[in-house]
């Protein structure tokens, strides 16, 4: 005697309709999306901070190089500070806020040939999210760079 076999497709289809499985993906997304967004924002913030650190380093190099070049008359401390400040203000990513970096120039041994000139550029980093929402301390991330070169 032959028995009738039911089609496995229909049984599986009926079972799926009675017990839907689609909600698991939504719950997993709701749990993981905030973590993924925080990770992405962290990557963006740290990238901006590293870029601004590179700009501060280049600003101090530009100012030190302008200060030590052999020419008459030599640049004054104010002119060296202006070189660094102009470079930094032109290249920093600030998202519309004004940034006034602090520039210190040290000529401890004078301006004769072979003596060092040190230029330090520093400012407080306030990134895209860090500065706008999560920065209770204004000097949370202080970016600073220093360059020392000898007079020619």
C-alpha cells in the first residue's frame, strides 16, 4: 500500500507563515547600530585630531624656517608668530569656529649663526562631536607642536 507524501515546500511555507523570523534582524540592528555609529564617529574624530596635529607641526616648521633664513633684516618675534598663526588658521579644520593658536618663539641664545630658534604652536582641539556635545573641559585635547632650528 502506497502512502501519500506531502510536499515539503508547503509544510515549510506554512511553518514560516505561522512563526515569522523577520524581527530578529531589526532587533540586532537596533542593538548594533549605536555601537557602529560610535565607532565611526571615533574614527572621524581621531582622524581630524591627527590632521590638525600635522597642521600644527607644519605651522611651527614654516615659522621656524622663516625665522632662521639668512636675510637682512631678520624677522622679528612678532613676524615669526604671524607666519605660524597665518599658516595654522588657513589649514586647520575647525567647522566654522575661530581658532587662535598660541605661538611661542624662543631665541634663548640670540640670533647669531648656529644659535637655536624654537617655535611652539598649540591650541585646544574641538572636533565635530567632541567639541559640540561632549567637551565639558575646554582644554580636553591640547594639540601642540614644537620645532627647533639653528640660525644660518
